[in-house]
C-alpha cells in the first residue's frame, strides 16, 4: 500500500507551517473567528487546533480563474490566514460563465484585483495579496518560498512546470489540478515523497490550447476538491491524494484513482527523492 496515512499529513503540516524565516505565527483565534468557523470546528478530528493551523497558513493560488479563484473562495471561507493570488491579464466577458468572484462591470480590468476585493468582502479576516502576473522563471522562487502550500491552477504546462520545479526545489507541497472540457484530474505532490508533475507527465498532454469548452460547474467541482486537498494538508484532516491521481469524467460522473509512477530518475525530483529515501524508511516507491 503506497498511500501514506493521515499521520503523514500531520507531519507535513507541522513541517511547513512556519513562516519563511522560521518564526511561528501565533496570532490566536478571535471570538469572531471562533464563531465564523464554528460549524467546521465541530467536525470530528478538526477542532480549534486545525482552525489555528489554517489561520497560520499561507497558500499560493496560481491561475486565478474558474478553477483557482473558486478554490481560493473556499480557502478564504475556511479561514486560511493568507492567500497569495497570482494571475495576469484582464477579465473577459467569456470568463463570466465560471469565474464566480467576478462581476459584469469588471470586464476589461485585471481580474486578480477583483478576486481580492470579493474575498475581502466575504471574509475580512483573511489577508489577500493580489499579484497581476503569470508564473515566470523570475518570480516563481520567491512566490513558492512565501507559501506553505501551492495550488497549481495555471492554464498551461509552461507555468505548471516552473511551479513544479520550484516546489521540488523548496520542498513545498503542491496541489495539482487541471481540466479539459468535461474531464479533470487532481493529485497532491509532496516533493521527495510522491511523484512530481514531471514523473506523472514526462510528455506533456496537449492541454495548452486556449479556448477549450468548460462549464462553471465542472471547474467549480474540481476547485472544491482542490481546496479540500490544501485544507487536508494544512490540518491533517482525512487523507490527501498523495501518490494518487484522481481522474474525473464529469460527463458520466465517473471517478477513478490511479497510482502514478514515481520515477527515481526523474530529472526534476529524482535527486530529492533519493536523498529523502536515504533518511526516511517509509518513502513510497
Ligand atoms: Zn518527479
């Protein structure tokens, strides 16, 4: 069985929830926050401790569109303390069937700033950084270093590869989510422990095209699962999709889990995997 249990995610969260300079954020939950999140604090295995872990966490969300922005919405209402939203370009009218943080009057303006304004209005306790850029070789390292968890919702493999390599470099967990028409996939990558994006797709799928068909309910479905993966990583709740690739054909409501190959010779994560295998006995093959 190569699926790490939740005890792994507990250790993942505890090892990633310090700030980049190593100092723990110890702002306690306020009475308002305790009331706002009361219904999730009630969840078995959650409690105030998990809520505090969410408050202390920073999540980088790339590609703030139908997928990334919807995932950001669910992280904001869950009480993740800081969100970094990264997306270049302006809102188009044909974004409006799925980009639920946007409003009609914002068409033609940079979408990431509207995303921040909407999230701040919904939950003023969450700190939101909005950056009107795409993932580039120049910005990726500092962005990844700033985060505890990264959501890869970018819409091409150039950005996805840059993000994957940076997450491996800095040892940051990355939730990898993508869709094409009515199909979607989702996995959670922990460098050295699980296959990385390059292990899973050594040859890139032809998903780089712009303008594929998409229903908002499809990107929203994937977005909710993506946000849930991040919440699981941060809090240790349940079992994240470590070394598992969830594929979804939403035309037929067909869901399947696969076990992608963890390539020991992967040019991106191979060295880190070998290094971790030398120090950990439970690293999956
Ligand atoms: Zn790899």
